[in-house]
């Protein structure tokens, strides 16, 4: 069982073949596995291996004496605050607990390649309310955890990025080829969650849409699949998770509101922030950011690879 602060995962790549080994700590298991996070499909494994093999590695000159990145490199492992139960973002494989896959998981591995030349990651699963404490007390080096950048949080920790922008998006039944996004919802019956941002956001975008609200996400998904609405508007990553679990559902288009996710760092560590932001630019230019999205969220979203948000573009970043 994973418990906060003591349960960690380590993922490392060795040799020219870029074979990825996942090691569970003694609290969970002493066995090791040679599977790459990314699923049981051989093509997925090969894709993730190729992404990691082609990822950029930081120049030695960037590891200035006494810096956080130098300390991490000397330790030999990047310690990441990251979920184990977030589908398509960072999820432990129930059939093989040594595997964690998803967009955040892949980015953490790419960052460790940037630091070490190969992935070497330990995961500490955080709760939403403990993320700041984990950074403040030095339990983790970074947090990848759908961590929305806010000015209030930026008074306690430092944010690199944003590295991804979520927000409200549109889901439809898988056989619906008419609706491609928010622009197609005029005059449609749109399912929303009661007391969610969609209640106000949809009418702002499409005043002629007829809203039907449901108390819970499972109820809203069921209503969509039963044909009681033409589309369901909810948070992008939640819709992607629903689509991953149900092949009768798909996400169309990109989010039409913005919720910027940042990488949490220790407060005031501007040198490490600059290092991380430089890495983000390199994986964006090198295509690895887009590949990580394609192998995770992109598997259930019917759209092109999104444009990464501009680094430093939101208050608090």
C-alpha cells in the first residue's frame, strides 16, 4: 500500500536499448519489472522508449555549484510529488503496480532524463492539501499534480511553467461526428454538472444552448450516453478520464476556458525555476511534450496536439 511520504516509485533507463526498469520500494515490493510505463501494448512501450531516448539532456554548465539541480544530480534520483490514481495523467497500472503512466508521469521522466541522461524517478503521492508542505520541507524536488497556478499558492511555493492548460471542454458520444467543440453547441442540449463553472461558461459562449444539470459526474456521463443531451461540458482532464474508461464517449476540441497547470518548486528557488522553464522549452521544441500528450491524453481526445501555454504567462508563474 502506498502511504504519503514513505511510498515511492523509481523508474530508470539503462543501456543502449533504453530498457526501462521500475522498482517498487520495500514498503510495497522488492520485485522489479522491465515494463515501460505506457501500457501493455508493445507499440506503446516502443513509443515511450523512443521518446525518452531522444529527449534533451542539460549541459553540465547548467548545474551550478550549490544549486538544487546539482544536489539532485549528485543524489541520483529526482523525487516527484505525483499522483498514482489519475487516469491519463499519472496512474498506477492495477495489473502491474510497478508501472505508472500518463502525461505528468512522462514529463517527470523527461525531466529526469534532462538531469541525469536517463530516467531516475521516485514518486511520493501527495494529497491536494499537502503539496505545499512537501515542497516546503524538502520531501520532494518538484510537484507534477494538476497543480493550478494561483497567486495565493505562489506566496508559499514557486511555480515553473505553466506546462499545460486545462479548462472546460466538450464530450460527446463516440459516434457523434457533428459536434467538434464549443462552437457547435448553439441550439443544442448541453449537460453540465450542477454548481460547476460550466453552468455560467456555456451560456456565455453559446446563449442558445439549453442546459440540463446533474448532481454528479457519473450521472452526467450516463445522461449523455442515454441521449438525454447532445454534449457534456466539464473539466478537460475529467472528461479525458471518463473517455479512457468508456469507449462510447470521446472528447472533442480543446478547452475553451483556461486553468493553467504549473510545476511546483521550493519557494524562492528562481535558479531551479529557470532551469525547469528552459527544459520545458527544449521538450516543446524537440517534440517530446507533444509526444507525451499523444501517448496519454491524446489517446482519447479528438483533436490535434494542443499548443503549450506560454511560460510565465499567468499571474503567479
